[in-house]
């Protein structure tokens, strides 16, 4: 275990920034003893082309991971890839040249990426006189005064002679102790791949700065986009093998089951089912004062180590105005982009700006699953203000409300927000307690106002059914659910029914639902018919007429007759048996008593004796025998019936 882990100090990443050939790599070599120029072309040309990495031990258990980024204007993409994972910056300015175009662009990028802690190294002190060094330092301080790096300490150093290196190390140690961790420590482990290579005998290796949570040997991982799955076979941090890497650390991950071509720079290595790549995202944007005033812009989008073409347009305002911050929507071209809320980004144009580069702006990702609403919609603007406001409960309420009638599964909320389990549970519990949102049994969350709208639809459907079918005891539950919009899940419909029943507005029993106050009502004509049916059933005893015969006798259609017979069955006047036979209840009760008495005395009732006891034809005798079986009074044993409790 390294000293930083033993001391409990947070792992921090120090990144370099500055103009080409101002001595960044030489300074890192003087501080760490590591030459971060690893490519032959880099050594031949004396400039950094790819990201370089080194550990910097500052004593007292304080160890920084150092990312040396290129300074050439054409390599700003690589600079952004390194800067997006750093916590503090070492700005390198050559004393013989002072502030240069790429210095300005790098400082702007640091501000856009939210890097606020910095130390300035005024290099090449061995080749300038004191007056020129004084002028260079004054220029640096004046320029930084209007930026996110204002107030940074300025140290004069010479990487060649070693002058000021020890003092720089001390100031860096103080800055590191004061700096807050900028890289995310929430959500699943995520490694934006900045370099990948094949290690002989081991397979594919990806490097980057780990954010989110820790990554351990044996963990299952997935490459996004693409979806290739693998497993962590080996881990290293600054050349040392380890079983676990904490967020904020530079690391190399040996991935089993993933080919090198499936692990390109710009991809993200993460935990399976943790979040979804996107082609549309809403962002908080700072449009630099050197950028043009436009209605929309085609841009190059840089997030982590990924590069995409995208189309950018403002939200809530007609134009992107130089020097102004606001919300915007990005439509990403090509493959979906693996990013999460809170990620920092840079947008660049395809023409040089007034400060020499092409950086137009940047900011922070707010929403990776935005609704398809007009950018001029004031509700969209209000939602983004809440989503970016830092209140977890309020942000969840926005996502739940805009899910509408379909609701949103709790797992989807987790994937969209990356909230930890306890933080998510606490925020949702608050929403439920405040009657802002409610959870179905299957874990689908709905806004209470949306749920109230569903409940109103349920009540309206019930009222319409009772008005059309006053004789029915209630509406079939399946038909009631079917009356709701198609995008209302069954589980949500059941939640609405349960809430209405809990308030006493409805009765939900069995497969029917009714209003609390509803009782079947007969018209005067129906009252007369049911009285006649009861009378005729009593006269018929155990030989009731067939359904069609009864309908002809009463001069009613079969559907109306069935409704009346079912009503009388529910009222207890009739008993229904198989074959659409309705018997007088008192006749059936009397027969049941005779059957039970016979079986208690004789234990068995043979079929011929059963028919004789009933005293009817086979047309009604068999359905009555089956009726008592269904009532669990008797059961068939061979050709006889016996008592169920006998």
C-alpha cells in the first residue's frame, strides 16, 4: 500500500498546463525523476505529443499523480483529456516568453473544467536576467487576476540548474493539502481511457484516472460505447501492482476478455448496468468572450478522453452570447457518448479564435436523458436550474414528474443520477414523506400530481360504468385498468386503486371495483321481473327451466336475463350450477342437508342412490352433485361420493 493510502490522504492528480516548449516535461523530470516523454518522436522534437504520467512524492504521506499534457495548439484535445481528470494544475510559463496563446487557452480550459487550485512555475530562470523575470512574473499575476486561477503562487525555477525546485515542491505540498478533490467520488467506478496497449502475456491494458468508486481485482467491467464485457485481471498504480485502486488515482487496468481494438481511447471502462451512453445532453455552458455570437454551432465536443462532433444550441435564450453562461443542448453525432451528470466538457470550433486557439466554451453536464421538449419551453429551463442546483430530492422530483403516466423505475433513476444507495434512499424517502412522489410495489416512482390524475381517470371510468350498468356490483378490475392510457403500467394502476381504496373512495375486492357508495339498483320493470324469477324458481325447486326457456317465458333477451339471475345470485336468492342452471337457494340448502345426513349415516353415496335422493332427471342431478363437490362438501371416490371431512 502506498503512503497516501496509509495516511488516509485523498488521492490527487496534478496536471501541467502551458505553451509549447515552456519546459513542462523538463520540470516534471526535475520534480519526479521521471521522463514523461515516452515516444521517440517526442524525444526527437522535444515536445510532448501524448499524455505523460509520473508519481510525485511530497513527503508526509502526500503523493500526487502527475499528468504532463501537451502544449502545442494542435494537441489541445490531448490536453483536455488530461486536464479533465486533474484536481490541481501546475501552470508552466517560460520567463523568456511570458504569456503565450496556448497559455491563455490552457488557462481558459482549466476554468471551464472547474480547476481552481494552481501553482505557477516561471521556468528557464537560468537564461534570463532578473529584470526580465520580474516583468514575466508581473505579467503572469496580472493575467491570472481575471481568471479562475487568480491568486496562484508564482515560483521562479530552473529545471536545468535545480534552482527553486525544492521551494516549488513545498508550495505544491501546501496547495495539495488545501485543494479539494475535484474528480467525482460518487457512482460506479469509471475510467476514461486515455491510453491502451497490449502487454505480452497479459492482454489489453487501459490507463486513465479512476473516478466514482474503487475498482478491484476480479471486478466485472464493460466498455462503453460498444458494450464489450470483461473482467479486471490486474491493476497497477504508478507502476506498483495492487488489489484495489481508489477513485482519484492514476491506474492501469489489465482487462481479461476484451481485445485491444475494443478498448480505444475515448471509451469508458465501468461497472455493467451502471449508466447509459447518450446522443443528447443538456449542459450548463460558459461561452467564452472570444467565441462568436451565434444561434447554434457545429462543435467538437471533448468529454473526458472522448471526442465527438456535436451540434450546440442555447436553451432559454435565442443566441449564444460571448462571455455569457447559460443552459444549452448538445446533439452528439456518431456513437453514443459515455458521460454522466457532473462531467466537465469543452467545446471547440473549427476556426481559430481571437486568443489563437479554437476553444469556444465548456461547462458541466446536467442531464444525459433530457426530455424531447422545445428549447424555448420555460419549464425545461426551470427543470435544468433544479437539476443543476445540488438538491438531490428536488432533482429526483423533476425526473419523476417528467416521466409522466409511465413513471420511472428506481433503477433508472439511479442510472441517470449516479446517487449512492443511501443518498438515493434518503432523497426518495423525503419525497414520499412530503407527498411529492409515490412508489409502486414494483419500484416505479410517480409524481403524486400525476398519480392523482390517474386516480381521477379511475373514478371517472367507475362513475361511467355505474351509470351504464347500475345492476352490476362493480366494474371488472381488468376492464378498469384497460380504460387507462396504454403507457400506465399495471403496477401503477394497482397503486392508484390501492390509494383510492385507502381513502374510502372505492372498494376493490376480488376482480371487481366499485364506488364506496354504489349498490346495484333495479328499475321498476326489473323489480317486477326479479320477483317473478324468484317465485318461479321456488315453484321449480330442483328442476328449474333452461335459460332459453326462461327467457321466452319472461319475454326478455338472454343478456338481460343473465344480469338479473346474477343479481339474484349475489343477493342470495338463487344458486348457480354448471350448465347455466339457477336453483332456488332454499331447495339447494335442503338437499345439502339431506346429502350430509345420508353420508354421515352411510359414509358413501352411490351415483344411482344420489340421483334418487335428489329426485330429478340427469339434467339437473349431475350439476347439483358437481356443485357440492365445488363447495367442498363432498368429493368423488370411484362411482360414489363421500364427505369431504369424512
